[in-house]
C-alpha cells in the first residue's frame, strides 16, 4: 500500500477525535468529490459515524477498534488512488495541510510515513533502511 495512503488513513481517523474533526472530514470529502462525486455525501455521513466510533473507542481504551477503522479508511483511500493516481498530490496536500496540523505531537509520531527513493547510476550501490542495517562487503 502507498505510504501516503497509510499515513493519511491513520491521520484521518486520528483527527476525527480532535477539535479539528470537521476540517479533517471536509478534506477527505474533497478527495471523493474529485474522483467519485456521487459518493461524497455518503462518505461525509460515514465520517461522522467514524468520529463517534473513535470517540467511543478512546473512552473504552480500545486501540484495536481505532486501528481497524484506520485500516478501513486506508483501503478506501487506496481505492481512490487506483481510480485516479494523480490524486496522490492532493492526498499529500490534505495530509500536510489539514490532517497533520490537527494532531497532537504524540499522534504525529505514530502516524509519520517514510518514503525512501534511491537511484544508482552505473555500478553504484544503494543501501537504504528504515531502521538498523548491517552490510558486510568483501
């Protein structure tokens, strides 16, 4: 799954539990209006329900439910990108300008995405790791 989708889906669900939930909802609905306008109102209503589910999960200390909701929205966002790959830039904008600012610092750390790209010309080597890496060369 696209790293942007993973981050955006988690950030969307997390932001639904904040005071900025309306902005988060509106940012997501904007994405649907661009690709599947006939579903925008349904998505808007579903996000209101998600807010209630997230708030209840937090009251109950149920992190699994919140994680499951994030996974469901990640899948839905991925489906939008499959329909219109050019939407990735708009999704990144919503993540950066709408969702991320709504989150507490601890939530931002949990949601962060890692995108690594490398290119080796000729006979060069590229080593990348998201964490520890050990390389033994002869």
